[in-house]
C-alpha cells in the first residue's frame, strides 16, 4: 500500500538567477543521458542520479539497497565536483523517487548511513551534530532505465552545524499538515516541505478544499517568516500527490 499523503516541497532563496550546467553522456547505442546540476553561488541542485555503472553506463543489476548506495554515491561525487568540499552533509533537502513502497525503509537506512559517514569524515565540524535536511521519498510507477531509485538533492556550501530548523503541525478537517523547514547557516537559501497527512481510516470529507488550501498557504507563509522574514522569495516548487485521489486533485488544480 502506498503512503496516504501528498507532499508539497518548496525551495526558497534570494532572487538571483540560477545558472544551468547540463552534463550529457553519450552511449554506444546513440542514446543520451542528461544529468543536470544547477548552481548559484554556494547553492547546488543536483538531479537525475540513478544507479548506472560508470564504465558501461548501464543500470546495475541489483536490488533497491545496492541501487540506493550507488545512486547516493553518484550524488556525492557530483557535489564534490561542483564545489570541492561539498558533501551529503551539506544537503538541505533530498527527493528520492522509488518504484516500490516496500523499499522505502531500505532507502532511508542507506541515506542515514551515508549521512553518518559524511559527518564522521568532516572533522572540522567536531562533535556538534550536522543539521541535515529531510529525505522525501515518493513512490512513482517507473523510473528511467527501469531503475528502482533516483535521487535529487539541494545542497548549500555552508556550516551544517549552524542551520536553523523549524517543525510545525497543523490540524485540518481531514488530517494533519506537517511542515519541516531548514535555513542555511548563511541565510542565503532554505527549503520547506509540507505534507498533508490523511489517515487511511479517515472518513471522506467534502467541501473542505478551501479550508485546506488556506491552511497550506498559511503554514508556508509562517515557515518562510520563521526562516527568512522578507529576505527570501519562493524559487521553485514540487507537488506530489495520488492521481486517483479526488481531494488531492482538487487541491492541486485549486478547484
């Protein structure tokens, strides 16, 4: 059974323009694979990392655990290539796409182990804990090349020990809105994750779309105020929802 929630993830930053740095890899079959890294100053967005074997550019023949390990390792290498000292410990937020809900615990375990390794490696951070962003896992029907795992991350070259975090919970008619926000230590960029949690056993509720939309907007505005006041502006947003859920469809379309 897939998770009964819909997720809205919003990245906020100052209003400087993003630079696009695409990496195109040519394959023997004439097929192209494009991996994008977007960078502005000390912030990096890395997208499209699946478990390809570097020497063949073919998907590794293994399960979700091995694919997650290889995919996350690719992200580490890309971050380091863009900014030499950037690690997974600098990630503000990670989006992971999986094709099976039962793989989520395994994926999270691999992610946690990678973060622990990154923290142990970064001696300058000392014993103070690194503030790492949340891993948002979304189940999708399929991924490129038949992959089981794909990872996208937003990272900032800051001091992860001194990030500002915020967690808020708001009760609504059909469930709960969970909000997680994180601001980089230099206050230049932040991420906000909103999730509408609807219990499977919750009875169907109609006519509450306006109330829920209002609560989502109010929660987002509150998080942005706590994170950066008026100094940060929304830069991009991703919305994940169950396509066969009537309430989710109405919320996304605004009707």
